[in-house]
């Protein structure tokens, strides 16, 4: 009579497998040497003891999931649908205790965002472990037609969990599997006519046709609000956004777009430019991959030279830099085969993990120093421009291009010849200089009526307190002196630019419930970039305060004429300025409405809210 035991198999491996092996050996021994009853008693007892002694919480039952991705099954020509992607991560969660999948908030599509975390120590309370781990956050599918990172990260998480690649000991990897869910659900095979695969893909715009990689400051979408929740939970040391590039033809499959190092600033910016970037290039080269900076040209040949792309805070890496996170976009080249692009992204992610693991202490230290920097310094640099005097040289691998006559339009067009590859020294401008230094205030005060701005600050973990009583304070007041506005709509707005301000100081009475925001806090850079109206992505430039640009009260000329005469008679100084302006400005002297409006404004009768920026500064 034979006895057969079937042991349930587990996905996870650990030292307890040794114990199970010992059970097998002892079972065989007793089967050969003991009585039938003793065999049963001993085997059952021993197995029971082993299982009691095991920490079964470390194991998950293997339900025989098929963890080969659609990308792999298709030979590198297809990418998974949104539902398939989430199902895949759910199966990883169910199969491996080193992976956890959570839902976060909502998106414009009605679906929630997801966050998957791989931690080899299996502790997913990031606040408990962050001090001893480098944390990487990978954002995929911000433009779902650029799906390379989606497929690469699915394979990465599986391979890490299965120990089939080197597993970091002190690095946690988190990912948003698909950020633009609405775009991922809107699949097609035609809209990206320049791109070489996959066979079907998502769409760039989200469920409301927003480009999410322009929304990180204005936060018009639910996606962005939910991203902020994830970002401030994870607090990553390194942020990676996966993309596909366009603009020119060249030999590289991989390009990188690191957050601009001068803007990141200080020792942290120097580390990114002088250490992290070269380390990534070297690691990829050792694994037979080549990479170059993002080729920031459009309808021009790259050998003429090009500048680094400036990622202001509207972009993902510009936003994450406001909390001193090392950020980069992986930009694969659209004309390369899809399989090669995905595998290049996969290898780049592995190289970033290796750097994170190796430089953990350095990165932690530099980020802490960067945080202290703007808590103690007096000025903050903004409005960067290219430093044209500082030229870097790239050994660039491209293809010869020339202008030829188009068979379609009959006009000149650019044509690359892939039969003529070259390697040339190319001018590259990756240094920027600040055009303005803003004095960091002690605090900002925002009247409670601007609740939309206050809510957005709160969603970004800005610390604030409310006045418990009506309070009068001596503050610095900005007035909008001038600004320009884009004539065409852009991402749901008509943004301003070239904003100019004047500054005065006065006592202002604030109401109970108005908010007081100290600058001495982790979100200081976010505060400066959003609340200072002259910065490129300020709330002012994104139209949050446009109502102050319009007068709500006015005058009727036939009534104001008499009052204006009275004002001039009683105020000789005002009258003198008025007469000078009429003499020096011919157009003004011929325009009665302009003259009355000038008197209405200069006499102080005009409403104080007009052109007064409604965020007040408390000086140091």
C-alpha cells in the first residue's frame, strides 16, 4: 500500500525551503525503514511541526498565473490594454509578498490611479523604512501612446519578485502602472503616424483631452490631484517618467532628459550632472546600450547644436524637483522598433536601480542638504535662460540630413539618409542661468476667499494656519504692473508671461480664517514657484487670479467731470502731474476718456483690488 502527500507549492522562496527539503529526506528514510503506522504518524507530525514553525505570512499560494506579458508573447509588437495591465499587477500582488498594489484617488476617466510597490523587505509602510532605503517612483503612461515604460515596468516588477535579476537590498521601487487612464482606454493604431509600434496604443490626451505633462502646477485634472497624493506618500528620492521622443532622426534608441541641473541647484544639481548622468551612461554602455541627451530639435538637423529642454514645474520632473527629487524622463526614439525601445527602457530602469543602490547614502545626504538650503538662504533663483557662453561638446551619432523638394507639397523638406551615419562633435547647451533672484519671505498670507488656491496648496502638503481672530499686519503688497497673454488657448487656459510687478508695504486687515503660510517648511520651493507671480508657472500666469485684472467699479464721465475738477483744485500736486502728462503725451492730451481714467486712478478713488495681487508677503 502506498502513501502519497501533495505539498502545496509557493511562489516565494526562502530558507524554509531547506526545512521542507529535510522533511522530504526524512520521509524517504522512514519509508524505507519504519512500519506503516509509524511512517504515517511521523511524517504527519513532522510536517505539522515544520508548518507551525514557518512564518506563513511570507508566502502566497501559487495559482499558476501566466506572468508572461503580452509584449513578450507577441514578440515585442503589442502592448497590453489598461484592464490587462491592472490585472497583471493584481496577479503580481497575489503571487509575491514583495509586491503590493493599492488604489489612490480618482482620475478624469472615473477610474482610480494605482500604485504598485516592490520592497524586498516586504514592509510597505514607507515612513518606517525610507531612512534606510532609496525610493524610486516610476510614472508610466502619462502619454499612453508612448507605452514603452508600461511594458518594461511590468517585466521589471516580475523579474525582481522572481529573483531572476539582481534584487537591490536597500532600494524600493514604486510605480504608477498607467497614469493617463482615459488616454489608455482611447486606443487606436493611427494617431501616432511617426511611431514604429506597437500595433495599438493609447492617446496623448486624457479623458478631458488634457496633456497631463503640462498639468502638474495648475492641476486642472483629477489625475494630477491623485498624483500629488501618491507623490507625497512615496516621497521618492528618484523620479522616472517614461516617454517616446520625436523631432529628429539619429542612431540612438535611448535618450535621457534629466531635470535641469542648475535649476535643481547646489550640490544636488552638481551630483545629478556630474555623477548620476555619467553613471547612467556608463552602466548602459557596459550593457551594450548607448544613450544621449534628449535631442531638443524640431525640423532641424541636430549637428547644428541644441539646448537642453527646460522642465519648468508644469512638467513632471520640474514639479518633483520642487521637493529636491532627482528626476529624469527616459525618452526612447519613436522610429526604432517597439521591442528595442521597450528593452532599452527596461535596461535603463535597471541601471537607475543600480545607481540608487550604490549611492543611497550620498543621495539621502544631498537631498537633506538641499532641503535645508532654502530654509536658510535669503534669495531663490527663478526664470532661467540658456547660458550661451558655456558650451558642452557631445560626440553625437546621427544620420546625414538635407533639404530636398517635397513630392507632396513642392516645397522644401528635411530628409535623413540612414545609409549615411556619422559621429560628430556637436554643440550642446545644458547650462542655464537665473535672470531673477526672489527674496524669500518669512511667510505668505492668502485671504480665505481664494479657496481654490488654498485647496491646491493643501493637496501638496503645504503647512498653514488660519487666523483665529481678525488681524492687522504690516505686509509687502504686489501690484501687477504689466503682463502679456498668449492669444490662443493652451491646456484649458490663456496663460500670461513676461509678468512685471511693483512692490509697496502697508498695513492690511485680515479676517479670521485667512491663512498664514510660513516659508520655513519642506514645500518652500513649491510656494515660491507658484505664489511669486513672475515665475513661469506661477498661479498668476496660469490665470488663477485673473479676476483682479478687471475693474468692477467705474464712473460716468458726465458725473465725474465735476468731481475731477474739484480734485485738481484741491490737490496742486496731482494737478501738476496731470498737466505735465498732457504736455508730454500728445495722444493722452487728445483723449478725454484717458485723462479722466488717469485722474480716477491716480487720485486713489479706484478700487484697491484692481491689479493688486491678492497674496501678501511677510518680510523677514
